[in-house]
C-alpha cells in the first residue's frame, strides 16, 4: 500500500517536472539563466513553502540563451531566484568548467564556481579557487592562486573575455612564453594575452601594455 | 661612475621594471614587452637594458626585440648604447646573434680614443671587433681605414690613413698605408706601404713608418735655419743665413733622404744652393753612410764604410771631398782601424780602452778654390786612450779621460803628438750640485793641416756650484723657488782669443714666486772675471732682471684663452769696469698674447731707456718680435722672429696636439 502511494507521488512529481521542462524553454524575461531547462537524473523534491527544488540524484541544467549546460551530482534551485549545484561540470562558450560548487544568480545572471575549479577551452587551461562569470557581459574572473597550463602562467587574478578569448593577468604574475618566463614587477602589473590562431595552433600574444579596449571591457572587474 | 658602472645601474629590476633571462645568453630588464608569436619575436620597450650572462656586454635602448625565439636567437635594437669592456658604442642599429653583435652607423668611445664606423662586428666568443669604413681618433692623431680588426688592444687596419687632422670631413693631408697596426695602449701606429697624401698629391714614403703620440708630441719641422759665420768675408761660400728642409725621404726603401735648401739668404752674403742626398745602409756587420750633392753652392762628397772585424774592432774606409757647412774644406781618402773594449772590473766602476790607427791621403783646400790644394800629403796616425769612471759614490762621481796620439806627415816631414788628460768630479746632494774639472792637452801643434787636425795646448780648470729648490709654499698654488750658483773657468794657457787667467767667473741668484696664474721672477747675475783678474778682453757687469708673467690673459674671444703668457720684463745691466761703469742699459719690454679660435699672435716690444735716464736721449728700440700661431684641426704651426739689438733670429714650431678650443 505504502509502495503504491510512493509510486503515485513520484509519478505526480515526474509529471510536474515534465511540465516544468516544457515551461522552462520559454525565456520569460530575456536574461541569461532566466529560462532554464532542468533535467533530473532521479528524484526531485519540492519544498512547497520555500519553492526550493532539490535534485538529490543530480541532473542537468541548460540555459537556451547562453548555451550554458550544468551537469551536477546535486542540484538545488528556486525558480527565478538561484540555482546551486555541487560537483559540477559547466560547459558553455567559456569552455568547460569543473568545480566543487556552483551558484547561478538568476536575477543578476551571475555564475559563481568555487573549489577545485578548472577551466578548459581552446588554448587555455586554468585552475583557480573561484570563478565569477557574468553571463550578461560574458566576462569570467578567476581568483585565488590562478594557474594556467596552456599557456603556462600564474597570477593573482585572471580575467577572460569570453567573446574574444583575450586574457588579462592582474597583480603579481608569471608568464612562460616560449624561451621566456615573464614576471611582473614587484608591485604587480598587468599582462594582456591576446588569442591568436597561428595555423592550426592557438597561441597567445603577450603584452604588458594592455590595450584600452580590453581595459574598457574589464573596467567593471578591475 | 665608470661607464660599466653606469650601465650596470640601468640593469637592475626596480618597482616598475621587470627582468627576464634567457639561460646562457642574456638577461633583459624592461618596462613593457609584447610577444609577437606570428613573427617569432618578443619586443621589449619603454627603456630596456640587455646584459650578457656573464656581463661581457650591455645594451641599453628604448626598445629591444628578441628574434628567432623558436630558431636562432638574436637581438635587434634601434639607437642602442652598447657597453663592451671599457668601450662605449652608439649606433643607428644593432643586430645580434648568440655569436656576434653587429652595429651599423656606430660611434665608439674609449678611454684613449673615439671614433665611428659604418659597421662594427663584435665576436662574442673571441672578443675581436671588426670595423668597416672607420675612423678612430686619439689625442694626437686619427686612424681611418677601409676595414680593421681589433683584438685586445691591437688594431689591424687595411688601407689605412693616419693624420693629425681630427674632426674634419676632408683631411688636407694623411699618411696612407696598405696596412697599419695600431697599439691602443702604447698609442702607436706602424704603417706599411706608406704614401703621403697632400690634397690630391701623393708622395711615396718609407715602406715602414712608426708614429706614436710621444713622437708626434716631439715632432719638429724638418726645417733647419742656420747662420754660418763668414769670418769677415761675406762672399765666403755657404756663409750667412741658410734654410734647408732635411730628411725628405727618397724612394721606397727608406734608407735615402734628401736635404734641400739655400745658404747666404741674407745680404750681403752670396746665395748658394743646398741639395744633399744622404744614404744609410746597414747589413749585418757592415755600415755605409754616404752624403753627396751640393752644400752652399759647392760640391760635397762624404762616403764612409765600416765593417765589424771583431766585436771590439772596426775597419773603416772613407772618402771625403768638399766642405760641410762652416767647416774646413779638404779632400781625403782614408782607411783606418778603430778598437774599443770595455775592460771587465768588479763593481760600479767602468773602464773603456780605445785605440785607433789610420792612413790617409789628404789635401787641404781653400773654400774659394776647392780644386787647388793648399797643403797635400799622406797622414799616418795612431792613438790610444782610456776612460774610467767610478759611478756614483758617497763622495761623488769621478771620471778620467785620457788620450795619446801621434800623426806623421811624410810629405812635410812633420810629426804631431798630443796627450790629453781630463779628470772630472761631480757631487749631487740635493739641492746642491758641485762640479770640478780639469782638461789639458799637451801637444807640439806640428800638424801642417791647420783647421783639420792641428791640436792646441790647453790647461783649463772649471768649477761650479749650484743650489736650487723650493723655499716656501702656501696652499696649493702659491710657492717660492730659488736658485743660486757660481761658476768659474781658469785657463793656464792662452786659448784662441783669450789670455791665460780667469776667463769666466759668474755668480747668479734668483727667486720665482708663483701664485695662481701669475709668476714673478727676480734675478741678478754678476760676471766678475774682469774685476777679479783684469785683462783687456774681460768684462765685468751685473745683470738684474724683474719679470711678471700671467697665463690665460687677455681673453679677446669668449672661450678662447691664450696659450702663451702675457709678460712684462725689466732688465738692467750695470758695468763694473772703470772704463764702462754705471748703467749700461735698461730694457723694458712687454709681450701680449692675442688669441682667437684659429690664430694666436704674440707681439713683443722692448726699449732701452738707459739713454733717457743717463742723458735725456730718447729710448732705443731694443727688441721687437712676433710669434704667429695658426691653429687648425691638424695641429698648430708657429712662425716667429725676434730682433734683439739688431740680431735677428727666426723660429718655426709645430704642435700636433694643439687644436682649436672646443666651445662649451
């Protein structure tokens, strides 16, 4: 009897989830992360009082506008407010990010990832303590012991222009460019890495004199 | 701060600058950099210092590009400053590999020289520098050439030019050579295949010429001015004022030179030409010296060949015909043997023994008729002697020269003998110097060849004492120096023109006070032989001199100080003899240098005002002189004359290190 009840509740919840998926494909406000498609890998519970939905078996989030797709082992979200996930892999135009935790503020279109964070995209591999991705500006900011392996660098902070792939190392940095390992002055500095396609290879042109356009692009984050 | 120190100061990482190292190649200190992956380059800019790992060289530039990042590494820079050892170089462009540094349109500054080159290639492994179309200038001379290689301090130049003209585009003259070797430490040049270029004219020089800054400093014009006494006959050939250029090289071998000029240039003397070729050849143990040509309008031949028979014995054959300037004319063929040996004795004393023997056929001639001999005949002679010296001892230095000789004249049946004894003693104990000497010739004066080899008896005692030194100093540039001395000559036998007795006794004393640019002299010189041992030919007088000199004044042109000194001088002569007592003359003179950038004049004028004081007569012009110095980028030439009491002397001088002053 109890099993039959649980089965019918689950069926009801699944039916609601399918209804939710159908509704999430329509972006009601035109903002990134405002229209999410959420697919649960298993159970899905809803706190009817707070509106908090939990996917304890993990699942997948997809934002049709930004193309951001989140795979996580646990997902918790409040419709129109935020999404939190743990043990996540996020893919999008910025590449692929793995992190211990993720939070998407739907209202501000801000994606924040923390813990064992790694970014991989064409010509760029970054590890950091935290990532803040503004889906509106399409700027990603890595903080806390940022290190890159393709190309090899380290910096206090790294800013990534998702649209162009250009990178700005900020603060004290080290950049290994072929024969050289460039180091910032003692007081810190900035190094612009401009993405270049040389034949099949993706590479970066480095310069300490940051272009005004890039500074303008990152103005809100410097 | 040294150049290298200055460079090093630029090459340190600061709060705003960064540093990057390429292992085993270089370190770069920079403000900004930009990598250019598609061009395989990195551009450093905003003030860049590049130093070699090891510090052998340093480049400072606004911008430096490191090229060939994935291949052959190199450097490129515009308007760089390169420090290489104690050399500093600037260039329009620098290109470098891991093996060489190449500078284009470069200038170079070193401690002893500076210059420029179209290209300079520095070999980073060997340290050699190869230059093309370069000029390097030191203090005294400049070397330029088609190409050169600098290894250490030695510069080997191809198609070289050496000139004292520094800083001029087209040098009016230069010595050219196929090759040249420049020692930058010794500041000397050895040129091979030398040609003198005077404008468009080219004159062959000796195949090997060596120039040093020292030799150029001592350089004198190959011009000689002489005044040969006429002995009361102005028509005497070769007498009067003569001017000649000496040592002009002939041919490429360098052992033949030419003297050319003229004598008797002053009226009423008779002009005569001078054209003498001089040869000097030395081969192993043989030497030949020959002079032939015209001297004072008369032919002259002088050939002398020597051969070393043993290390202490030379055999000589000589031929002579004519009259050297001011000498007795004669014709002679002569053979002889000359021996000289140092006798080994322990300690500082030295002993040298000499001996000689000769046979000659000699004809003494008149200067007016060389073809007609006045005295003719063979001469057979022998001589021996020794010179011994103690060297310096606590009691002074002693030396003695002796000679005994005999000459036989078969045609005249005469024999002349002569013996000389010449001991001297000298003691130097600063500030005192004492000297005593005795020179005596005992002879029968029997030679028929008067003016050639006739000896005269002599018994001369000379003595002198002198003290000189600094008496007082105040500060760094004020001091007083003084000197006092006495010297005397006593002849035991009459000499030509002088009777026996005290023929000279001179006492003098003087003080000089120097303060900054001023110097003041005061001195008195007493000639007392005429009062101590009166004789008709002996004078006695005292000369008093007061003089003030100032350097660097007056300045007529801004930034140009005179090289010569301004001077005022008073010189008085007081007679001490009863037949010529009192003030004989009082000369007042002044010399004023007038300096301009390329010209300095120093006129002098003086008047004897003694007639004015003694008799109310007008002063007599006693001195007028003028030195004219033309200062060029090639050095300076001074031509001058002095007329003192009607006696005219001329002077020529070259200073290859004096050039127009650079205005700040």
